[in-house]
């Protein structure tokens, strides 16, 4: 009975440390994946921070004001209703930065036809499997893009599979899920963010997991 409080305290500390352990494991996975792309740990950390911070920034491409709703309460009679906009924006962390990294990786690949074929296949598959969920955005089954992009990279370019997997996984998902579905989601009110909302976490994880899978084979 004397040691019961110590045991409870140890169990509580272990439980509270689980999120930190998971974060550290995830950061190790990310650093390892970026290392497979030929990036240094410092560069990988900067890119991770830029993507996470950039996920909060949407750069408008087109924007127009929509009709404001009529006041529906006594309080709204004395305060102007919020201004609503509709249009298309591009997410800095979920689209712009992955695009820049993909362009850089394309410059160091010995051949480009493999990544073009893999990206095209990824775009078609994610276009077919993407679903629009109101309030969340475009959602793609998480297990399909990383596994498929890793398999395509291993089949088409085993010598430089890691960069092919990253480019095909991120750009293929971005093109297939977001860009090829703009005609569907633009019918809904509000700003449509390419690479943002429900797709950012998908693009962020697809590239990392795809590269990690190629390293395991």
C-alpha cells in the first residue's frame, strides 16, 4: 500500500508522455523521409515548419463578394453582417511548398518520364476516389495515395524511387483530388482552397509515408 501512490504517479506520467512520444516518433519519420530525398536534417525541419505554418495561409487567386444574408436577430440589426466571399485560393503549406519541393526534386532526377507517368496515374486514381464533404473539403482515403505512389515508384524507377514517390504522391493527389474537382466544389459557397482544408493533412502525410515505404522495400 505504501508504493501504490508512486505506481499511480508513474502510470500517470507514462500516460501523459504518450503524445510527446508519438510526436517524437513522427518527427523522426519525417526527418528520415526527407533524408531519403537528399535533404539535410536542418532543411527538413525548416520545410516541416514552413508547411505547418503555411497550412494556415491561403493565397486568393480569384475572389468576389457574395450577397450578404439578411439580419436574423435583433442584435444583427445594430451590427453589419459579415462580408462573405467566394472564389479559389491556394494553400501555402499544402500546395505551394510541396510544388516547389517537387520542382526541385525534378531537377535532380536522372529521368522524368517515370515521375510523369506515376503522377498521371495518381491523379486519375485520386480523382476517382475523392469525395467532397461539406464543411471539411475534399477527402481521399488515406491508405490509397501513399501505397500506390510507393508501388509506382518502385516499379518505374527503383534507382530513385524516393523522389518519384514524393512527387507522384503529393502532386498526383493535389491535381486529382483538388484541381480536377474544382468544377464540383466551386458550386458551394465560400472560398475553395487548393491544397487546404481536408486535403492538407493528406498531401503532407502522403509524401512522407510514400518515401518511407520505398525505403522499407
